[in-house]
C-alpha cells in the first residue's frame, strides 16, 4: 500500500548537505526555517518521498523520523535528550496503541516523543500547571503533525492528581515526581508503568523510595550515557565532547 | 474504547513478587514457564487487565511491554540489550507504521523489538541465511504475538541483496554490514535510514567509511552505556555491576 | 649507581607466564605463595634484577611495582582499587617526601600505596580504632617491605582527632569523613590537602558540604572509571566486564 | 625534621579565592603570573609554609603539589590530563627512585609528572627529535623546580633507539609507539615496564599486538574516565561537562 501525504502531516524537506527542514503538508504558503516560503498544497494525496523543486533547487520531501521531530522542537528550557527519551519510553512501557499521561508538558519535546511512539491508535494527555509551557508544547506538537494524538490540560497533578484511569503509562518530568506517584498508580491499568526523569541523585533516591513504599513492582533506576565515535583520517576514537550527565531515569509497575 | 483480548495476542500473567510469565490468549491448554499449564480460552474477547485465578492464586493478565517481550526471548546466542535495541531503532527511524528490513534474524530479539515498535500498521521482513536461526527467531516472534507483522526469509543479503523497495529502515546486526549497504540504499525510500550494530571498533570504522563513500547522509556512530543505580539503606550509589561494552551503533540516511 | 638489594627489601620472583610472587630479601627460609619455600639470604647486597634458579626453574628477582604490592595485599574486606588509589593520592597531594596521616588503616592497601609513593624520605601515620584492622594492615605493609615508613596507631580520629601537625596530606577512607575534617585541617600544613574516598552520593555530598563550610579551598569531587580494552583476533573493543562503581573521591586544600 | 626552602625550589604563592601562583625560591626579582613581580630571596633557608606579604596582601608560600605543577605547564599543544598521567605512571611502574626514559618530551607535562613522582633519588631522560619541543619542555621542567632530575636529549628514538639500560620504566607519548618497543625492551631492567598513551583505537591495537609479539608480559590496555560531581543547592549530580575521551593507555613488562 503506497504511502501518501494527508493534509496536516508533517514532512521533512531535505537536500544533501543541508539540515532537514520541518514543513507541513498543508494548503497555502508557509514559511520554512529562515530560508523562505513554500506552498505544498500540491503534495496533498501525492506519494511520500517525491522530489520537489524549490527556489530552483531539488529537494526530497519525506516523512520525519523521531530524530527529525526532536531536532525541530523550539525550546524554552533544556529539553530531554533523545537517548533519555527513548529509554524512558521503553521503561514506561510506551509503544504503539498506548494511552499515556505526561506531566509536565515542558516545552513539549517529550510529548512529541511519546506522541510519535504511541502511533495513530494511541493517545497522550499532557498536563502542566503553567499556561505558557502548555502553549509552547502545543505549538511544538502541532509543528510535528501530532496534534490529533495529544490532549493538553492545565492542571497541577501534584495537588490535583491525574483524573484518568486505565492508562498504559505515566511519564513524569517533574522536580518532585514523588508527589504524583499515588495518583499515577490509580491512573494506571494493571501492568502499567510509571517512568520518571530527574537530574539529581537526591530526587532519584526519593523517587525510588516512594515507588517501593507505594507498592510498585519491578522498580528500576539507571542512567543512560551516550558516547559518540569519531571516524577520521587518522583512525577511530571516542569523541572528545560528551554530555557528562543529563538525568536519572526510574520506573515502577503497577500490580507487579 | 475498551481494550479487549483477541485470539492470538500475547499476554503477561503476573503476581506480585514473581517474574512475569508470557502467555498466549488462545484456545486450549498451554504450558506456562516451568510452572504448569493454563487454559485462557475464556479470556478471548474479555477486557485486558483482569484478575485471573490459577492454581488457587490470583494473577493479573495484561498486555506485555517491550521489556516483557525481550525478557521472554529464548536465546541461542548473545542477544542485543534493550538499551541498544531502542537506541538502534531510534537511529534507524523505526516507529509506528514503518516498513523495515532486518538482517540477520539471529535469535529474533531485535525482530521482536522492531515488530513491537512498528505497530499493527508496520511490517518487518527479517532475513537470515541460516535455517536454524530463522526457526528460532520465528518461534520467538510467535511467542510475542507479533507474527502477523513479520515475514521471515532465508536469504544471504550480503551476496543476494535486499529485494525490497521503499523501506523506512534497514537494520543490520551482521558481522560485515558494509557488504549490505549498497543494497540497503536501494531498498530504502528517500529519507530512510540504515542502522547497524557491531561489537568491534574495526567493524564500526569500516561501516562508517562505507556509509560515507556510498553517499549516505547524517552519518552517526556512537555507543550507549547503561549504568544502574542502587538505592539502599545506606544511601544511593551506582551499581557495582555494569556491562562494560555491548556494541557500537552506526546509522546513515538515504538522500540526505 | 647500581641498584642492590638490602636486607628487608621486598622483591618479586617471576617467570614468564606465572603470576608475580612477592618475597623478602631476608636471611633464612621463607614460604612463597603456595608454591614452596626459598632462602634468599644470598641475594643481600647483590644487584637487583638477577636470574635465580629455584626448584630447577629460572626466575627473575626484581623490585616490586606499586601494582605488584597492591596485588599482594591480603584482604579482609573490599580494598581500594589501583585507579582510585593513584587518583586519590594525586588529589591529596601525596608524593615523594610527603608526611601523611591516613584513617582508617583498613586492610592496609591504601597504606601500602601511600607508603610506596612518599618514598624513603616520606612518612605515613595510619590510624584505626580497631586492633584487628591495624594488625592486618601492619602485616601487609611489612610484606611490602615498607614498614620503616609507616607508624600504626590505635585511635578513633573521629572522636579523638589527629594529634599531628604540619602534614602534607590527610587521606580518609572512612564511612563518615566529615567528622574528621576539622581535625584534619588543624593537622595539615598550609597548602596541604585532605582526600576522601566514600561509596555513596550521600556521603560525598555531606563531605563536600563540610569541606566548604570548614573553609577548605580548591574543593573537588569526582569519580574515576576504568574501562579495559580487549585486543583480540577479530578486532578491538572495550572489555565486556567492568566495575560499574567503586567510590567517589573528594578533596580540599588548607589555606587556599 | 623541619621542611625548609632551598634555593631553586618551586613554590606556590596562594591567597584564598585566587588561583595558585607558581614561583621560584630564588635570588632577585621574578615576575609572577600577570600580576607583578616579587623578590623571594629572603625565603631561602626559611621554613616552608609561612605567610608572606606581597603588594599589601597576605599570601601563603608552600610546596607545589603535582596538580599545581601540571596546572602551571605552558602548553604548545594538547597536554596529557592528570587522570591519564597518574594512571600511566602507575602502569609504567614509575615511583620514587625510578629511572625512566620518556619520548617524546612534548610540552613537558608528562616529564614534570614523572620527575615529580621519581623523587630526588630518581631520574628521567626525556627524548624528542624536535628542538622546539625540547626547549619548551625544559622551560616547563625548570619552572617546576625539577631540572636536576631530568636530562633532555635531542634524538629520534624511533630510528635511533634508546641508548640506555637498566631502566625502571619507559614512557611513550608518541604517534607510533610500536616503533620504539624493541628498543624499549632492551633499555629496561628485568621487571621494568613500558607504558604508552595514544588517542585512537587503531594505535592502541597496533601497540598491544606489538607488545605481545615482542614478548612483553602482563600486557594491559585501558582507558580512564573522570566524571566530576556537582554538589549544589538543589542536590548532587554528575557534572554536565565531561571529557568524552583523551587517550588509551597500554603497558607491558619485560621478563614477565
């Protein structure tokens, strides 16, 4: 079955040697990066992966990868790295068809990763108590073409709880995730996972102790380090530059 | 929309403090781990997440996470770790709806991870030149309830190539991935990725040089390290045990 | 100036392919490992590095490296690894001629490393509140031929303090090093360093906060990871086995 | 025995909150950092560790640690980090009293570390084929007050060999250390070690293979990673900044 563009899809416009440009398959003229404007109306219902001529140059137009989407997130603050996002989603049991609650929305980078991974049959509810974060996250999710899978809600889950049930996963990128764990447990379906991301060992320690005392099973705590490799003329070696730390991940399972 | 079991689904049978047991929602009696036998006919069309009484003990029956599925893979040889699997799938652009070719099938652990991640709309074609590996991989994919998304084929892609086109991703877990890169490029759709997993720096170096010389873009090479954290009575520290190495990952993109 | 054995020196007896055997250049018969007995009286005043015939086999007899000495320590408990010992000595400013206080003595592994590094002009005072640890440490230091540089003292420095002054370095391998830092500062000469080794984040945090509040300068906190490399037939890769964690190091300087 | 300054010693001038300043205990006025000039003639034969008034401010004057000396090295090129220097010296069996050959001299950072560690009874011969490197290294060793332990020689050890014998250690910081290993083996005393430092996997692999084929024993290959820890208001975590790679270390032992 041939893959064709639908109106509202996100696409990547790319020519060799240039960075990928995130676009929308939409009617009318849109601005693209800092490079100009384009009208992709004609691509609606056309096959994905065609060559496009724009400003006299040939571009390919294809579906974005998760990496493309994360690279396109406009960030207010620090956003979660891809290595942490994919591992956190793994720990939290997020996959195609999952129903997920996330708090906080932050700049929406993690929201984009979850929305990508749950696929068209899944759904994400993203909570934040701050209107400005919700607006930023919503804009980033829209640019990623994933709005139909995400509900944004202004709510402080630490005090008001998560008023959902039967969830596959609860993903917490909050300073004090332990305040949300009781509520997360109630919101999860049996076998569901909560996954947390916190920068300090103090937060991690408190989170893990809370997971255990609340009866979560399969409690895990870890960090993921990514080390780049440089293949050059003189040989191969690890990259000199490396992120020494991003955050610690923890997870626990309901009814387990 | 309530989540209900369909015949053929994989499920997890779990009671607190015991390891998860992988079962099939199927008609008739099946053996479960080394613990006995069970008939789950009655669960077909029932809601997911119910409590089951088996041998006088109460169990929960819920959908497996990717972690459950990887833990249930029966292995002939070393299998890829979860940290590498999820990061390799990220690099290779695998997500819901993707069409993926994989070689070799090995014991099927990576096949299971890909099949899980592409969801019901995606598809995996898994190649191996060895009949015994294909049989083992097929059995593991069947146990994971993911057979309808996977085609197994006996074929040496190093010499015979990948006779598919328009793929989202090509994932190579082979000793000499460079032999397959020309064929992988032809099989990929524009914007598609090849991702490789190899244990030695020598293999990584040769793979990266081949990716570049064949015109792949966005070439990346890295390794992922996972460091467990121990939260104990006396405080928190990294775990003493750690895998010092598993493999190096590389990726490149077609038309980029 | 030719290097000659003096009575009481430690030596290494070695033949290719066998592990190094720690011996004493001493009068009379001594037992060597589990391999038998030897009389090295004849080596006193002879040049270092000669070939020796023992039980019909040719051995070399040479001076031990620090690695030989650490490998020969008989351990009651976990001992500090070489990577941590050499880095801790660096942070604590230990070098030839240094005068060092150490607490606790433990099994004496760190004592041996310090005594080796301060050379014949330096001195180590090693405190422990437990007689059994002092006895074990003394035996290990004697076997290393370094007794003339070490004074062992039964004393609980956490409650009784370090009754020395003008020290180059204070090295603390204790569960609660913060209890000794005030006393360590008084014992140090201007410009002297205290260095600590502790397993958990919690201990490290408390140590660093105490160093700062007590006015130590140049406060550092870090960990050292050693990753082995395997050069085999099939290529080169990091070793699969690795210590995921040993301990955290911290240091501070007096009058700085 | 009180520690007193001797003419020619290196000292550290320090006040709280300012970086350490490397000075010479010498007759006449010397420039200090970019901060001015000082005459320390009066300190000769005085006790180490006294308080000095300079430009109306009180300073302490004490002996430099190895860390002080490495921090004071004026560098033409990249210099070896402290973590690698101390571990390489450990692997190469360098300690008080050792006689060591080093090649190349480079900027002299490693020379300083070796000269510090061998103490007043040891000696270092540092080879380089380039006059400019030798001049830079000599200047750095002089500033460290360690000139009396170091001989600099213009010589290409790869082609001309190391014309010394009975050495404790040979330390190689060269692009092609394998060219010097035969010569290093001849120069070493029985039980002596060669230690190498190289940036790439390819160099490491070739070095290890050469060590083995030349009959060196106890061959080791590893890398050392240092991860800083941040103790802040909000808690404790690894530092975000980290050197992802510096170099690989290898070592082998003669007659072993």
